[in-house]
C-alpha cells in the first residue's frame, strides 16, 4: 500500500485520543517508528513547546522530506521530547528505542546561560522544588545547605517526573520508574526492571540571593 496520507490519519486518531491501531498496521517501518514517538509524546506532559526549537528538533528527528504533512498538529506534542533531549536523553534512544545503543548528549553545552529559577529563601534545607528554565526542566534540591539540580526527565523515554513526597522519590507517570533524591534509579522487584541511567545533573549556582541554573 502506498498511501502518503496514512501516517496523517494515524496521527489524527492519536490526537483525538483514539487508537491508531487500524491505520497503524498499514504503516511502513519508518512511519511506525514516528507513530511510536508520537504515542510516547501523547503520554508525556505538555511542556509549552517553543515553536522554533521544536521545528528544529523535528527536522533532526525526521529528516525524510515531508513525511508528516500535518506537522503542526504533531509538533504540539514535541515540546516534551524537546525537554527530554536537552535533559540528556539522546535522540537515538527515542528513535530506535534501543536500550543498549543510547547516545547521551550533553545536558547544556557552552552555548548556555545562567537563568534564575528561585531565591535562596525559596529553598531552605530539605526543600525539593521543580523548576523550568528555557528548555530545561528539573528539580532543585537543598540537602544541608548543599544545592543541587537534577534533570526532571525520565531517563527511560523522556516523560516528565513528579516528586512524590511520601516516598521521597521522583516518580515517572509513564511506566513507573522511580529515582532517588540523589538521582539514582531504584531497581528491584517493586521498581522498574530495566537498568536506567541516573538523572543528569544540571549546573547550578548561587548568585547573591538568587539560585541560577545553566540552561538554553
Ligand atoms: Fe518509561 Fe519513565 S518514560 S519509565
């Protein structure tokens, strides 16, 4: 079957919260891969995508010419993926779902800038505070006066983590991974059964009364 609109139809189904299975079965390998990414993104939290950045990311993810003619509808969900990539989740991981060939990209390279995300008063000892700075999302953590910042993006497939106070853990709403406050993935019979990379560190500094992170 050679129908250039079939991927569009599958994405339409997805965007309307309907199963794309019927259409999806007719897709070729690359189209199925794109549909899987789209499904992944639908499962992620919306992240106020920046249009220009997401367009650039889309071009890197899907270099094949105009496979998705209704790109704008699809791109709405790519903001979460954008955050994931910048938070250290390699594009290769998203594209191939390979667990052994992950390509880790630097969190933010030399082209970053310091972005204020909190004040010292916001972050007394014991506090864990979510932040968003440009395309980077994460958590500020104050333990005994030492302030760290960790990526808030799951290292499995890029969903945004939530902090669960009762467990003192970062929990992934997508497939249940949990990370400790130090960023290590919990393992064991009651946790996610795939060895996941720890949450990447984000550079953080105190500048006067302001807490700043290195972001883009
Ligand atoms: Fe799968 Fe987080 S994205 S466990």
